C-alpha cells in the first residue's frame, strides 16, 4: 500500500512554476532541500536540514547553490561585520629602542645585526621601529623574522631585479600578514615558505595556461590562484574556466573566472570529467538523459529515488487540486 504523503490540515502550498523549475533542474538534493525549507518555514536554518538528511557541508552547499541559481531561494545574508581592529602598535621611542639594544640578555641586538646583513644596509631609527614592532608587538621569534626578511628579499629581487632590497616598512607589512595567518613559530614559518614556493611555481604555470607571459602578479591575483590551488583544481579545469571566460567576456577577467571556479567548487566538481558530467544546464530537461554525464552508482540511485519522490508528491498534489 502506498504511503499517504499529505494529511488533512497539513497541506503545503507549492506553485506549479516552482515545481516545474525543480523538475527541470534534475537536482534531487535541491528538490528535497526546497521541500524541507517549505515545510519548516522561511526562518529554518539550512544547517538543520543538513543534519536531518545526514549530508555533509559540501552537499548542502551544492543544494543551496541549485536553489539560489534557480531563483527559488535568496543567498544567505552576509555575516555581521567583524569587531573593529584593535589599536595598532605603540609608538616606540628612541629610548625604547636604545634600552632594548643595550640589554645584554636580549636577542634583539643580534637580530638587528642579522637583518642589516640580509638587507645590506644600516637600519635607520624608523627601520628599527618596524623591526621592533615585529619583535615586541607581534611577538615573532627572531628566527621567524629572519626567514621573513629573507623571503621578502627574494620576492623583491624576483619582481624588480637582482640587488634590489625591500624597505623595512614592506617587511613589516608582510610580517603582519604572517602573524594573522598564524605563522609565528620557526616550524610554521618553514611550512609557510614551502607553500609560498609551491604557489610561486603554480602562478607561472597558471599564467601559461591563460596564454600570458610570465610576470609578477598583484596580491589579488596571487590570492585567487592560491584559492584555486587550495580548492584542488588541476590544469585542465583551470584552462576550461579560462576558455569560458574568454568566450563570455572576450578578454581575460580574473573576477569572472574566479566566479566560474568557485561555482564548480560549490558543486564539488574539480576535475575535467566531473565538470563535464555535472555542470550541464538543467533547464529544458525533465530528467537526466542516460549515457555520458549521468550520475551512476549509489549516488545515482539516490538522485533517482529523490526525483521519484518529488514526482509522486506532484502527482498527489494535482489529484488533490482536481478533486
């Protein structure tokens, strides 16, 4: 005997347009999440649905992306603004610096000598304030500061040529970035430098994939490439995103290309095969066609079962309306 899905007094209102849109999308997860949200009201947190269905975060994000892409749900409100940044470092005086330089047990004098050697100059009072900010205010160990200075020197020479040296204020700025990222021990600094070296190589590879000549990247471009690398995209996927960007924009648009890759990441599509199978437009189709691109195995069976439940729901609702 078939189960009664609807009971008197508990009828959910689902417009035919919304139902047709869900059916054309071919997304069982999207349909289930929409029904759950419809059942529990607009103020229901999607994360509750994730727990109810036993989904992981990736699957929930993919279902939410389907609903927002179809216009059946609004994007989540942005998180509240973070609390204001604490006040900056103190204004160290010349007396503060001299007291530390004259301290026989402080490692700061030795650090100054080593930084001067790596930068190839005598540090001015302003330079000493920058260095002492890293050492005293941020609390970075001397070993970490030395690695930081060496990295900044290498990057500066890579961008501007041999023999060039960064200003101490530029080293200080990079030191604040390291501190925010938790790079505050020698072990963390070595691991961070290995990752930076990997990303430096990856930047050149991705520029070649985008038919661009090698060049120093601005920080925003570096951040995008780092994000794509962390998401797990290989050369073929990045090349495809680039080609789609050129076709759509007729020129290279980093922001647009990043949007394509972030969209794939939300759907958990990272290889060329996954993208070709899972990123096809859903409008105009009533069900996934068999063959290439169809989800197979246990995941495919789950999707088909979800869609059958959705069709059964629609059939009963039409019967109720006709009666």
